[in-house]
C-alpha cells in the first residue's frame, strides 16, 4: 500500500471508530449547576450553597429516574427560580421602573435546537417557557408581549408582577439608586458594590452522551427598561453541542455577549483544550481585555468538568458517580456522598 492510500485508509478507519464510539458511548451522567458569579456578601453564602445543592440533586434524581436531559436541567433551574437566594424567577433583581424583567435560554445538544425568552414580567418560570419555545415553535427566541401570549396559549399561569419582587431586590435597587455601582450590585451588598448578581444555570449529560444547557436570570439591578443581556442569547449565556460539550455562563452581560463567551469556551474544547482549560482561558481573556468579570460551568462530551470564575465568587455544585461536589469561593471544593434515593 503506497503511503498516500495508507494515510487515507487510516483516516477512514479513525473516522469509522469515532462514529462507532459516538453511537455506543456510555457516559457517567453528570449535572452541574451555578447560582451566579459575583461579589457575594457572606450573609447570602449559606442560602446559595443550599440552593445549588438542592438544584443539582433534583436534576440528578430526575435523570436517574428516567427523565429526559431537558427534564433534568429544567427541574434544576426551576428550583433556583423559586428560591429568592437567586436572581431568577422569584427574587429577580429590578429594573429602573422597580419591575422584574426576566430572561432564559435552553439548548439541546443533539440537534442544537434552542429556545430563548426575554422581557418576561409576570410568569414565574421563564425557563419552562424557553423549553416550550424550543419544543413547540419554529423560532429560537420570543420576547415581551409575544412571549407572554405564547406562554398563555401553552397554559402558563400569569402572576401579579409584584409577587415576584422581594424586599431584598427592592433594597438592592435603592442602594443602586443611592450609590451607583454601574448596575453591578449583588443583592444585600451595601457597602462594597458587587461585581455581579446571581443568574442560575444547569448543564447536564446523560449516559448516552446527550447534553443540554439552561440559563435563567433577572438581569442586573437598575438596568434600563427593555435591556436584554447575555443570558437569553445562544452562544453568550448558553451553548450545547453533543459533539463537543455544554456551557452556561454568568456575570456582566454586556461583556459576556461581546465575546460570545459560551461559544468561545466550546471553540476552545473543539480545538483540543480540556473543559477546565477552555473555560479558564476564555474567561481570563475576556476579563483581561474588557475588565468585567464572569463565571461558567462546562461539561465535555465525555462528562469532564470545567468550572471557573474571574469574579470573587460563584456558587456551583455537581453530582457525579455517587458524590456531590460544591463550592462558592476560589479553590473551595467540598465533596460529600450522594444518595440518589434519599428524600
Ligand atoms: N449575565 C446576567 C446579565 O447580565 C447577570 C448575571 O449573570 O449575574 O443579565
């Protein structure tokens, strides 16, 4: 066999092996969640840790009991949308009209199908509307009144907008209006204006290597009415591709979207970086160039984990192989046994 045909033969065999591996691959299922990157005040740390542990546990149990990959990330994000410790759903931060305007996105890695919503004012779980956009419309993003009408037609209940507003969110807006902070203030953080809030996200992979990602936010305190950030934008807040991996980001939206942060991390992995290297490099490059900070959670298509933040803290948690891992400060990594059958 001449050298050239040997080369072609090897290439074909490698290609065949890759396809074969993709078809039969069995992966250790993982769900990883974040509860937002920023300068989180100490008094909000315990609630955030508790909330991310609950979200990851619920998502993993859903996967383990036969739920789909979309069920797993939806249940995880919904539990954080219900939790006022996070800036998503109930407890979202407020715009300059002292109103909630929420955004969310979801992407399925098998076919890249996406569903995104923005400017949601009176529905408690934006992530569930995003999922419905993904599954039931020919579109990828709906906003404002159109998103609301679509959600109602799908049976979603509206709630009084004021029922989503917490005292902590009102206090944060007051602090913002009194002291500035350029729109970057963590709820409950009065003196040292924080560099972020608490968007939530989930990335999961099932035993067959299917990946999906969900991200949900109230945005930033004191934002203009009608402001749209990174979270509902595929490539910035969320990205999922079964061939490479999945990413959910958090941090300064106007900066994240300028560098398409989630997709930049995916590109790094596509070029051969590990999820940890790709996540660290893309976030550091963003912060070095544009100053503002961010964080991200990442899974490769083998279920390897990447997680990094250039902000002071980011609450994160993942469940993998009978253990639950979590942390919030740099280099903090706690590990406990995880009993999937525990209530
Ligand atoms: N990225 C979100 C936004 O700018 C905020 C956050 O992640 O904390 O809307």
